[in-house]
């Protein structure tokens, strides 16, 4: 998928304002100032769901194969003309599903309507386009390594680049773009490693993606091998295990329809490194699991693009192969009944389906992203966090439909050709959660998908800025999930909040290349939150955020909202920041009150 890239600029200038409280005796101070920013940000643009021109996926009731194809072809010939069906074939993993290619791509809508009128057709839908959920990253090429003594003292593996994995162990180190992290803002996996819980080759994770580099030095030991096609059977041209796929030793390639599931992009290999780069092998990095079996199932091509057809085939194949967890760092298209049916089959097989929430900076509760928004109990949708517990500016969210958040900004992991690379995206957050799921299963193989999902949500470490962003209200914690510890929320009593009048607003319209801060201080306040009368910015690019005095994220808004209350901060001062890009400025924001608890 092509990404829209906008370069952030700089703003200079200073304004100061002070005023007295309108209510009570408390004094307020408001200031505005500047900060510089120079980095590239890429955000995917959401639009009308794209599909393969002229192609349909059709489900026929109570028939399959040639019989189903005849029913579909007859219906379309009668409705559209005798020469409209260019090709039709059954999906390899579900012969009741037919992929139809029309001669005239403009006839897709008419074809769907005609098929809907046929009672033998369950549904017909476009062959939607899919894409990986990764973002480009501009780096400072920082070097960061722990010496062996430091790794040993912390109970960490001996992999030399562990210090770059802030998502695993955040000691407050800077990420690969130079942002200093908050110590402890990680997935809390190290306590389990110290207990000897490091994974098992008996747990199989399907990495449904662009493939995985089979012979990557840090992955080769954890690549799944099909026992029914291994050894002398691996390349004999025979379907030895009778599963319908010849020599599928290491998964399958549903893009090229071959046994070669190697990665020709990098995305799947990067996700695999987070799940299961070999731990304690003295090279590179470690995954959440030092030991695991990762099954490469490739349907995305060398640019990270694929189709609904390939996604369905991949999910069905993983279900047939009885994997334990599916990791899905991709999405696209509109709602697909065919895809939901495939995920439902996985649910019946007891498989957890971990899916990236998407990179559109939008609310999945109101604008769904698929497959993460499929309303099935085995789906676990994942948002992305940075190393300071801030939700990524690109990440989708949703109080009801996005379940947890995990590290997804500037994540260092394996890449193709034996290399390592830093990427960002909900794609990078998802394998952290899939990896934790596999790690928990290695210690307790009887855990069902429902209990796994419930634990990951309930035991998330509370993060105030995520209260209205994800169902779990926090960051996933491997340690909490393993021990089934639900952290206290420590939420202040809603009845104690008191309004205090203020007057803070941006220029209307605000300027391009702006990075301006407005501070609010209420001496003596134990808790403070901001009530925005209005926010109106370019959605996904220009952001109004509430931060702690040290810059830690509290809440953020982009696009248009009104009468919106931010998450609270435990303290008497906060900063409001308006950050814009190079184009398309809007109204900005206006605040006429804050709320405090003393």
C-alpha cells in the first residue's frame, strides 16, 4: 500500500498570558511557547475500500467445485451476457468459495446484485485489496548495546542488541530515533524469562504476512517444519501428509501459489523477530519467545500488498494445520463475510486471532478496520504505543473494538537478507501480543483462546492516556497475564471533579509547521484534566495533545471533536501542545475550563 508522507516543520515565536481563577481562590497560569520538530511521518489514508478490478469472491450454498462454478457462471451469463465470466475457480482451502474474474471490471456491482438474487448464493463480494500495517521511520542511527554483565545481572538473554528492544525491556533508553523512554513502559516479559519461561517449540504461531526469511541466522531455529513433509520428503513433489499442499515444509505461499514462503519484502520477517527471534544465542536480538515454531504463511507480495482471496486461503490453511495463534499485521477492504467465516472456523478450532488495529489515526468503533474489527470472540485487536506510553499518532483505537495496546513505534527486529531494521506500525505492536500469547501457552498449554484474550485485556497495566482508547485501558503485561494479576485502576472519584474557568485557544486558523505549547497550572490540585470546547484539525496529521510538564503523553485529539474532556493527570500542571504539518491548517482548539480535584 502506498503511504502518504508529510514532513513536519518548525515554528518559532512566543506568547505569554496570565490570569486569575474565576472560581475559588486558586491561581492559574497559562503560558505558550515553542518546540522544534523535524521528522518524517507516514500515515495511511483511509478511503473507499479498494479491490482487484473485475474480481469477486462468491460463496455457494450446499455445493462446491464444478457444481458451484456452474451455478455462478449461469447466473452471471444470464444477467450480464454470455462472455462476461473470464475465469472462475474454487479456492484451494474452501471449494464452496469461488473467485470470479469478469471481462468488464465495471460490471462488478451488477454481478454482485445478480448473485444476491440467486437463493443458492450465500453472498458475493469484491476481492478486496489488503496491505501491511507498517510505517516508514526516520532514524538517527543510534548505537545501543548492553554489555554481557549488564544483561546477565538483569536476567536477560545474551543477545548483544537487546538494549534496542525497548518494547521488551524499557530502562528509559532512547529509541532508534532518539526519543528517551519511560522506564517500565514495556511488555514486562523479563520477569517470566528470569523464571525460565522462555517458550516452547510445541507452540505454533502462524505469521500470516509477507513470509519469513527461512535461513535468517536469528530465526532459522524457530521456523516451523511440517513433520509430514520433513527430511527426505521435503522436496519430493508428493503431498505426503495428504493436506492438499505438495511439500509444504515451512508453510505456504498463497501469493505465488508455491511452497516458497520466504519473505521478499521484510515485513513478515520483522514481525517474526518480535515473536520469536532465537533467544540467548549470542547474536542479534531475542523475541518474546526464545523458543517457538513460527509458520510462515505468505499472501502479501514484495510491496506488502495482497488480496482478500489470499487472506482467506491463509487463515483457512493455518486452521487446517492446527496452529495455536495467528498473528495478522495487515488489513484492508470493507467488511467481508468470507473473511469472517474463515476467522469463525479458526475460533471453532480454538485459535486466537491477533490483529493489527490499523494505521489511520481513527476510531475503529465508528469506522471499522478489518480484520481487526471482525466481531468474533477469538479476535484480539492491538493498538500501538511509543516508548513513553503514548498511543502512536498513526494508531487506530476504539474503546469497544480495540482490545489492548503494545509497543509499536520504532521497533527494532529482524529483516530480510539476515539484517535487522527499525519499523513502526500497529504491525509491530501485534507480534508483541501474539508472542505473549504463545509464551503463556508454552507454560500452560490448556489455556483456551477465550481465557488468553480475557487475561491480556484484564491484566493490562493501566495507562491514563489509554482509558478511552482501548478496552483494556492499558499496555499488555506478560507478567500480569501469566500470574492473572489485575492491577488496581486507582481512578479518582468522578464526583469530586470541580470546574475552573480558563481561556486558552490557538490561533484561528492555526499555522502550518507549528509546534506550540500552552501550559496550565492549578497550584494545589491533586488531579487535573482539560475540557476542550472544540478541536478542529487536519485528521491524522495535525494533533492537539495534553502532556505532563515533562512531555509524557496524557491524551491527544486529531480531526474534529467538541465538548471533549481529556484524560486526567496526577499533578497540578499540564501542557497543551498543537503540532501541525506543512499544509491544510484548520481552526485549532479552544478551552474555556479545566477540571481539578484538590
